[in-house]
C-alpha cells in the first residue's frame, strides 16, 4: 500500500503528488531570516538578468561589459551570437540592451535592419535616425563628433584625434569603393585618396563638412599634393591614368546603386548626449544588398567615431566618462556584399579594450563566413568568433555545432543539447500554435568553461517593444466564412 501523501489539517488531504515549493533567489541580506533553508548555486550573478538555468532553475545573469569589468570572467568585452532564425537571438540582446541602459551604459544599434530595436530605443528616451533613399543620408566625409571633439580639445591631443578622424574617413570611403567595385582598392589608390582628403580638409571653410562631389572636384583639378603621390612627373596623362579608376568608382557611388544616400549632408547627426541611439536602415529594400552594406558600414563608422570622441573629451576632463554597448545585427549581409569587406569591418570594430566599448555581433551560422570569396576573408570572419569573450548559441544543426565546436570547444553533450533546439515545432492539434522547442533557449560559452544553458522568458513589455514579426500581425481580425458558404457548391 502506497504511503499517504498530502497536507494534514483543515483544507488538507491526500494527494497523488506534492508540488515542489516555489524557488526564490535573493542576497544573504534580503533573505537572511530564511537560513538555513537555502541552497547555493554556481550560476553567475553579475550583470543583466538573462533567464533561468535549464537544469537547476537558478537565475543566470551576464553581459559582455559586466563580465569584463566587474566579474572578470572574460578578457574581451564582446559577444558573438549564432542561431537559426526565429529562436530569439535579437530578443536576448535586446534584454541586455535594456539592462545595461539602466546602469548608465549607452546602447548603440548601428544599422537596425527590420527594425528590431527602434521601439526599445525610443522607450529609453534615445535617438532613432532613419537612413535610406528619401528618408535620410550620411555624409561619409563629415568628421562628425570626432571633429567637434578635436576642435574643442585643441592642442596636441586635438591634433591626434583629428589624425584619427582622417583615418576613419579614409577607411569609410575605401569601404564604399570596395562595395561598388566588388574588390578592394589598390594600395596606390589609397595614397591618392588620402592626399585628396587632406587637401580637401585644408581648403574647406571652418564649420562646413566636405562632400563626395567636392572630393571629385579635387581629383579633377589635380593639385600638387595629389599629383605628388601619383608619380606623374609633370605629365598630365600619367596623372589621369592614375586617378581615373578612382574617379570612376566615386562617380559610381554618387550615380550608381548607392544613390544619393552618401552625396549630401548628414540628415541627422548622432547626439553624443543621447541615452541610446538606433540607426534605422529598415526602409532600404531587401534586394539593395550594396546599399544595405554601405549604410551599415557608414553607421558603424559614425557610431564608433562618436564613442572615440566621447572618451577623448572624458580624457581631457571636459565630460564625464561613459561606456557604450554596440549591437551589430545580421552580420552576414555586409560580409557577403563584396570581397575584402571583412577587412573594413575588422578595421571599424577592432577597438582597444580601454575605449570602454562592448559589442554584440549576431549572425546565423559559421557558414556565413564560409560563403565568402577568399580564404583570407573566411579566416578573418572566423576570427570574429575566436576573439569574442562570450559565444552564445541558439538552436543550430548538428553539423554546424560540430564545426563550431572546433572553434570554441564544445563537449558532445553540449552539441547534442543545442542541436535538439533546432528541431521544428510539432504540427499541433486543431491548428493551435506551437513554439519551436529551441525558442528562448541559449548556451553561453566562455573559453574552456562548461556551457551555461538558459531559458529566457520575456515580459509583456519586452514582447510589445520587440516584435520581430510585425508584418505578420493583422491589423484586425478577419471573420471566417460561415460553414455553408465554405462548403457550398
């Protein structure tokens, strides 16, 4: 005979099984009166609350900045996230963005494609900047916040920052040319471009940013400073042979698939004092791959320049120190836009840890890197994963997990677990909705440590702010036809 189970006393009685008590998590100060009825946990508690450990139920907290600055779990404040579409990758990063903003960190979403983060940034009181044909543009020659900071700082420190500004502008123009050509620039062309930008900056009136048409005018005029790096030796034919390919590529930027997005003044500059910033490029068509990649790179360059300017002003004692968290979503789209673009992304995002910048890069699989054209580009793209302090995996096929395991070190049990999350949902009886088994489940890997499997349950507020399927949400409920009309002959 089975033992009697249940609760004695009024209202009690026998029961087949007793529900486990509700688990709570608190500090020793908050829950000191409950001792010794407590259990410790090995789950990390530093950073943004992410979710619960799948096996223990313990709360798991973490984000790249907190794990780098406070917990010191990682040596590089960066996160790389992989996973199949629709499993909640951007939702998890959105939670980190909200939590970090509450601690004073400034989120920067540099190229929001859907958009996934614009509503969240608005709710945080931040700045949303639209970019695209007819809605807004970016002047890639504008020194932006870095130029303003250099002028404000002055002296030797200001000159150093202005030199860095020149390098950032040079890299951005070279990136646009790489996208238009489909291949990297030649080395001598970069020298010509650098000399032309120096000449243009010196002759431009203070308070006015030069434009790409102004750069074309400098190449047409052929000043001595530009001619000197072409080795024309006084022959106009040699000069034209040296600069004409560059000239044609710049014309292609202005009149080609990139349109006028980069030909005029910046429509809205990033506010250095904003609590959050989102550059919304969702109005660019899905088929405009070149314009999408160019807009993302321009947004990254402008945003990271704002970060550098903020820290330069803080170093000079002119403004308080601020930390930043950048989100680089859908990384596969700029990676595939042109050969050599990986170099530009690497140059724009490889920042020193002392700059107070954390970043999250999001893509689908490692095959996004395998699709690149050259072995060098594939190796550099894989380096994004290898250098990341945190690697977060949503559901991925087994073959992809085994490939990832050779990069970050995954056990067979971890491979089996994450692979099971990539399974499709059941059909559901009566057409009822069933979520994929892997939605909201992630494995966090840090170096050689065992992975931390978590499940994220979002709040109603997060669900309203971060609906990634807005186009599939009906405006009103359409009534179903009556049964007789459905079956009438």
